[in-house]
């Protein structure tokens, strides 16, 4: 989309998403040549809604709205971590799937990153805290202040992680559309 400008520099926009059913965090960066520039970070507050299906609908709609507004060339999304609570995992997986479906519906390539890989890319420590990741992003992108909830910085961290991993062979699972997703996940698709 935004690949070649008249200046000869390549440009792209990366949308990073930290999916959640309580708060969905997101951040956007613009890459010009080999430099990244901060565009936006925010969160979708979902705790006031009790209906899980309504939350999923709102996640889908907000993700589509972000895509239609900022026209990202790529989406980086944090993969659900493996926890002990199966119900929480299921809800997180659904939130991630709905955000991915929104991206796929607009044919935006998606790459998943594990929380450890994102933390490692930003801080050099795969076990870094949310606060350490946020402080490093503040320094890297010259953010004036940090938000109260750090879900939005987690979304921004996914975008920055993707920027750091662009051009590398191992960048996680990438999907350029429904056909790509189905081809890479044949065992998960009912025929």
C-alpha cells in the first residue's frame, strides 16, 4: 500500500494489538526507511460489558475501524500465553481470533508473537515486566508520558517487535488472507 513514495524511501504502518476481553491495547508506528515513528497508542475498555459475545463484536469493530482509519500494511498481535485457567485462555484466544479475523477481512498480513519474544525484542529480557517494556518504549519512541493501564503499551510493543523482526526469516506465523490461514492450518479447518 504505502510501500514506495516519490522520495524513494519505503514506508509502512504497523498496527500492534494486545488482545484482551477486559482491555484490548493497541499501538501504531510508521516505518520510514529504517526508522520507526510513533503514531498512536490507546485501548478499548471492555470491563463495563458483561456479555462476552458483545465484547468480541466490539473488538472486531474497533480493529476494523483502526484498519480503515490508519491503513496499516501489517498487523502484529500478541499470542495468548499458556496459563493455568482454561476459561481465561479460551476467552483470550477468542479475542485474538476476532482481532485476526478483522485484519484478514481487510487482507492485512498478520504475524503473531509470543509475549516472551515481544519482551525480548524490546528490553533484551524475555521475562521483563510490563513496566520495563513501557519504559523502554517511552525511551525508544520519545513518548512524553505513559498511560495508566499498560495494555496499550503492550500493543505498541507488538508493533515495535514486528519492526525489529522484519526481514528476518523466523517472524512467527504470518497470514496474508483467509487462503493463507487455511493453508497453514489445514488440521484446524473442518471440511
